[in-house]
C-alpha cells in the first residue's frame, strides 16, 4: 500500500511523535510506502508531497512542531457563488489518484476532523488522528498535546504563587481554550488556583471579588485566578479575557491585580512522556486501521484502550467540560470559586 500523511491546523506537542508512529509502523511492519504531504490540506491541493523513509523519522519523538508543516486551509469551506477559484475537493481527489495513494492519514483538530469526514463522504480513503492541546475533539477521552499544555500551564501557575505571595497581589493567568476549559480546569486545579473560570460556566464578578476579599479576611493576602481565554467578557471593551478579569477584580476589591497571558508557549516545545506515548500508540493504531481497510475512522483513546470512532460522528462536534465534572465538584467542596 501507499499512504499519504498530513498535519493541519495549529501546531501541538506530539505531532512529530505521531508521524513517527504512523510511518515506522507502516514501513517496518506493513511494508508500506509513505508520502509526507506538506502544509496540511494545501499540500493535497498543490500536490506538494515527498517520500518519507525510516531515516526521516530520526529524532522526531521529542521534537516539537511538525516536520510536514501545517496550514489553516479548509478545502470544503463554502465559497461565494461569484467566486472563480478552483474546485479544491476535486483537486484533492485528482492528486490522490495521481500519486496512487491508497489512504490519507490526517492529523489535526476539530477543523481537520470535519474536512476528513467530508473527504470520506467523497469516497476517499481517510483515517484521522485527533490533535489539540484544548482536548475538545469529540470521541476521544484525551488528545495528545493536552498533557503537555497542562504541564506548562501548571508550571507557570506554580511560579506565579511566589510572586503573588511576595507582593500580596491577585495574579490572573490566562490559558488557552476558546470554547473548552479543559486546560484552565486541569492546570488551575493542579496549580492550586483559588478562582478558576471556564468558558462553559457562567460567572459573577461580584462573587469572585467576595471570594478574594474573604481570603484576605482569613489571613490569605494573595489569590491566583486561572482564566480560560474563551470566557464571556464585555464585547464593547474588546479586551482579552485575562486583562478584563484583572481590571474587574481590581475595581471590585481595590487589590493590586496583575495578568499574565501564556499564549503560544503552551503549544510549543517538547511533548511530555505521556504525550509521546499516546502519540505513538495513536499513530500505530492509525496504520493498523489503514492496513485492515477500516477507513473513514478517527483514532481515539477510550479509557486505557486505543480504539476508533466513525468520522461522520466526530465532525462538527465539540467535547466541552461538563458542569458535574469530578474536578469541579471536588474543587467546589474545597472552597475553590468557579465563578
């Protein structure tokens, strides 16, 4: 068999480990040919591919980013009726036939899964692997990259404790998560956050202010507030979530408040050992799906087992933090404010 592999969407720790898992399993165990597709779906449109060998996989396990490059290209995005641009899905199908690819392995987040599902609906053989630090891809308990992002955010929160304590300040730290608050929840709990705000949960700024004031009354002169970037803010003020919450807290309490935005630091660099192993397992399973002809499926972690789900069930769905998540329930019992 001859397969293609691409990475699409934002970069994420563990992509290269996944590429390695797919390719080494394909080449060494199944005797397949593998072609790397550059710049995500744009590479399929432009027919920008190159053969990958076992030698190409050297040094990938702990390497951040993606050796194939990535893009935000959405080939199935609806174009205006007046548009004269090329038929991208037709070009993709044409180039897959030209390169005689038996299957395309797509590594990416929600947008990638949606595009992969549409490719499968066209009759193209596709297998996908979920990739996102946000952990919001439906159908898998975890996606690689999440553990690394949480570890980076937790380390940052740990470091802010000493600064907040020294200056007796409120420290607000904004972490990634446009619609899903998984990073905020897991890093906030692991880092000892006093207030944790998630996009999924409503909040009351007066309640947050009272929580911080009550901490001072109990002899706790500083507070750590962890904020998911996608929480609701005043749309007219057009400020980042962390900046908005910091200003509101200072107004409510009169306490000196500072904000820190982690940003892309959470997405870069070396993956944790957990993510390396998860990426390796998922990559290997993707190749097994290809070898056994189980196309139109996304690899998933279900409990401790690597399995797969139909792509048609994944596209367009988000996995959000439920209000009754055990970390939220336990956090509230411990006196942590969730808004």
